[in-house]
C-alpha cells in the first residue's frame, strides 16, 4: 500500500493527474491490467488476486508493476520510492528482530 500511496501522491508519482485518487481503486485497476498481461504467467486464469501469491510471486508481481506500468507506461521515476523503502526496510528489519 505504501508504494501505491506514493504513486498517487503529488510528492511521489502524481498519478492524481491520471485520475487515480484511491489506493483501493488503483489496486483494482492494476489487478485487471496484470491479469490481462501476466495472469497466465502466474498460473491464474480466473480473477487475479495478490492474496494467492507467495512471497516470491508477490515480489515478481511488484517488480512487473513497477517496471512495466509505473516506469514504462506512466513514465514515473520510482527510484526515490525504492531508495526510501530500502532505508525503512533496514530500520524495520532491526525493529522486527526485537522480541516482544
């Protein structure tokens, strides 16, 4: 959801200019696009759902959405998001190792 929020935000990918104002709506649009272009590659002939993906499959899905849809189709430079993500992921990794 963070990636989609960033893509919509005027401070990120600014997909508001393309009419995307809702993370849920953008997610639904992406799933339809993905099903049409890559559903068979992921063995999903029926309605595509990200909940059916394991960690590796979700990573492949996100890589395709990032590169083909956001970078190539919309022309968004997502590198700023991914730099921030790596920073936060590193901090979360340390945090998530703390036993509760």
